C-alpha cells in the first residue's frame, strides 16, 4: 500500500508539474514575442503596438492575448477573443509584477500570464497572454479517478489477502504440527494430510510423505541390519564357544570340534568380508579395475568351477554368444558365482539350472534360470536388500547351508557399477530367472588374410555353444 501511494503521487505530480512548466514557458515566450514588437503610447493612456498578422489572428489556436492600458481598458486583443464575452483575461492580476493564474471563462480553464508594460520607468499598461488547459485538466481529473480506482483495488486486495492468508497457510501449519509430532515421538509411520490437493501445497505434502516413507524404509533397514548382523555373528560365536568348552572338558583337541570351529570362522570371515565390501562400495572407496572382458570365456571359466560342486542338479549352458564388455574381471566372476551358486543351492535334487548369454542392440543379456522353489511375489521387491531372506528357516535348513542375505545385494551393486541392470522373474513352485543386462563393447570383425573362413568355435569355445550340460551326484 505504501508503494502504491508513492507511485500514485509520482504519477500525478510529476506529469502535472511538467505540463504546467511547459505551458508557462509557452506563455512567456509568446509574451516576450509580443513585447518585442513596436510598442508606443499614443496620447492619453492609449497604446499602439505593431504585431504580425499571425499573432493578430490566433483564431483557432488555444492561445490568447490582449493589451490593456493602465486603467485596465482593452486597447488590443487577438481575434479569437472576439467570440468570448468582452472582459479581461485576469482581472485580479493588474499589478506592477508578473503574475500567473488559472482563470475560469465560460466553463473553460485558462492559464493566464500578466506582464506589466513600461515606457522607461513609467507603467503604461499590461499584457495578458492565456492558454486553454481544458484538455490538461480533463487528463488530470481522469488520472485522479484512475488512481482512486487503483487505490480501491489495492485496498480490496489487501483485505482479501488478510482474510484468506490464514486459511491458505492452515495446511502448512498442519504439516508443521505433524512434523513436530514425528520428531518428538520418533514415529516415522505418520503422514501429513492434504495429499489430495493439486496445488503447490498438495505437491509439497506428497513430497514430504515420500521423504518420510524413504526415511522409514531406511530406518527399518538399519534396524534389520543391526539385528541380522548380531544374529549372524552370535550363531558362529556360540558354536565356537560350545566346542571350545567341550575340548576344555575333554582335555584334548577333538578333530570334529576343530572342524566345526574352522567352518564357523570361515563363515564369519565371509560375512565380515561381504559387509566390508558393501560398506566400501557405499562410501565410494571400492574402485573397479575395468578392462575388456570376454564375458563368454568368463562364463565358461565359472562353468568349470561350478562343475566341482557336489550337487544332484543339472546345469545347462543353452546358448552363449561372443560378448565383450568393459568390466572388472574379479567382480564379474563374483557376480556369476553368486547367482549360479544361489540357483544350485535352492534347486531341489533332480532340478536344472539353465544359463544363457546373448547380445542384442549393443547390450549383453545373461540369464540364469532354475527350477527351484521360487520366490513369492510379495518378497520380490526386497530380495536385493541386505540381510533379506525369503524364508530364513528354509534358507538355513536347505542342504545344511544358508547365506547371510548379502549375496544378491552384492550382485546388484556389481551390475549397477558396470552400468547395467538386473531383473528377476519368479513363480513359487516353478523356478526363478535372473536376467542381467550389460553394455557391450563393439569390436571390429577380423577375417583371415587369405579369405578362408576359420571355425571360430574351435578357437573361441565360448562362441555359440548350445546344449552343454553336466551332472554331478553327491
């Protein structure tokens, strides 16, 4: 409101003063031009003045002039004053000094300049020069009305703002109250209201709820992490302590107890190593030594290692294309061992694990399909979370083995660190398929100089191998 008042004052006063100054300058210029004419007294109080015809006419102009003697009698006037009532332009300005006044004549406003005329030191008459300012006054009146209308509009806006602001900001106050309750009660399950609104407040409410949901999920993950780490470490420590107590009572080193202790120590070592690996990966302190890797050859290297596992599960390599990617050999090998090992571990006796590698549109597709127990649909979104196991009791009891729930988390990190993606499709009782997508390095095809077509499948055993299987019986 203060800014509007200042603006109105500037808009009204500055143009008005400027226009008045220009009118007064024009009047003084006209008066000076008239005074420069041949001016002389003619007996008594009569004044003779010689002026140009254009000044004498002024018929359609907005300027007037008249010459008066010392008694105020009109001795000369411009012809455009003939239609007006015979009278002085300004009767109150007959003084021995220059005067500027506004005069109302027949509903018209005239700005009149009165200049005394002297012959030497003797006052011989007056010169009055006038200018119609009706248009200027009309503009001023319109400007005043417009400013009043603007002031009324600004006042109404201020009133509406004062009236509506509390209700507009009420949702924000509610959101702040919920945030304080969450802070005081440590209850991340609460959500702020007003999520159905489509304005900015609704967007803010939904964003805030998404933030709370993410914080709740991270907090639950942290709690589960602490509980699972404690459980994973407590189990082998309990086994080690029990066997040590047994050997102490026996007074001799029992080979079976030593073997159990060794297994539990190795299990704790793997757990701590996996935790350290993920911690370094999260902190960005685990760089990858990327180089060109022939993924098909690496797959067959893992294939030969997996054959040594004593499992009554058939593993097939149904299709392998020649694929070259940029990656870390050790991490990619760890990825393949984790996924294929999991598939074998959770596939019952007599089942099969099918591995295939293909490429399409610059991407490598590595699929690992098993005929195992499958994963329930409600567990699929969480299988890559750390320490998450679909069925902890079954995972522990199957084949006497069970991981800590870190293998898939590490696998996902390895894939993402190589610029790829990992996806899983599963159905309970039918099996699970993990699909890994990685970017391919395009290499130029080399042909023998003599143009002969060499059998690449002999020099590159990883190229298009169909139906390779193996079976190991425990």
